[in-house]
C-alpha cells in the first residue's frame, strides 16, 4: 500500500537543527561565520532549509564531532557552496592536510591523557603525596614501613625533584630512608633542625650559637653519611646513576628528567623557591659547608 506521507520541500530552523543533531543557536552561528549560507526566507520571514542545506549541516555536524575546527570546516567547503561536492571540491590535499594535523593533535592529547591517568593511578596506589613523586623516587621508598615517612620528608622530595629533577630527588630519598629506619639519627636530625630554626632574625651572624649549630650539623651529616655507606645505600646511588645514564644518554646532570614544558635551570628553579632563612641561619649553613669541605679528600690532599 502506497504511503500518503509526503516529505516537506523545506523545513524551519528548529526542524533542521533537530534532524542534524544540532541546535538553532549553532546553526545561526554557522551563518554568522560564513560556514553555512543564509537560506531563503518564507512569507513569515523565517529561514527555510532545503535538501542541500541539510546535507551541508550533516557534513558540519560529522566533521565537528570528529574534532575538526569550524574554521577548518569552512576551508574544506571553500570550493563550493553546498553538499558533498563542496567538500570534495575543497581539494583532496587541503582536507587531507587538515585531517593529518587533527590526527597529530589527537595523538598528543591521547598521550597527555594517558600520562594524566597514570599520574592519578599512581596517587591512588602510592597515596596522594607519595604518588606526586616520580617512579624513580617512589621506587627508593617502597621498602619503608607505611607511615615511616613524614609529610615534611615528602614535601622536601617534591621540592628537590622540581629543582634537581627525579634523579636528584631519588638520591635525596636515601637520606629519608636512613632517617626512617634509624630512630636515633631521626632524633638528632629533629634536634638540629630545631636549633637551626631558632637562629631567627633576632640572632646576630657572629653569635657563638651560629658556629655551634654549624658544628652539630656537620657532625650529624658525617654520621648520616657513615650509616649510608655502612648500609650500602651509596652503592645503590651509583647503580641509580648508571641506570639513569643508560636511559637518558643525552643528559648527565641532576636536573634532567623534567618535562620539557616545565624545564628550568637549577639556578632558575632555586631562585624561584622562597626560603625564609635569617642571615644567622644562612651563615650557619655556610660554616657547615666549610667544615664539610675541610673533611673532603681533595682538601686533605692539598693540606
């Protein structure tokens, strides 16, 4: 039995939008930017859309859903005014170039999404703070009992990784491994940290306490290094350097390993990280470094 239904020759903007899976507002925007020619209007002064208009709308919708920018879609239709012939007339090389560029962009976005998802999974697995650190850093800390690392330890590693890169933070992680497993050293570290913090702006740089705390810091660092060597963790550091060099042959410094967009030199990064150290505390750090230099083999050989 023959159907009595007769399709309309033209439709209003609402019906056109519904059929194309778009909205009247979007279609008006297409008119404004020259992507879709203005159709004829009926006696009621409303736009009327015919078959070729609907074909153009379907092309626009499909291409936009694929991620092609409206400006690029306009270029694709530049060879004509309506329909599939317009898209083909835009030139195979033209649209091919647009699609190639889009595919490259999508591949970059896909890689970034994978990186973000990996980061989220790491934070869920390792814990929100531990998971913020790079794999090479967390690998050094996995053997520690849960809760043995302090928040300040992880914060320090986060700052170190930003300045010196993952390799620098992984080396520093050795320090926290020892502190987490040697309560006496941890107590000494806390005591000296408190003494350094007490060297505030009210303390003169030539105050005897400055030199005293510097000597205590030097003695502690020497004791810490001795434990690191006795435990063989310094050899682990050597293995870490060797492994890093094999994976990153073009970079040899501690600052390597940052994402390129975030790259800064060590001096730039250190200069942008605020530290509220008083002159007395800075002088204490200088004295401790001088004492350490005096103990170095090179200094002893020249003495």
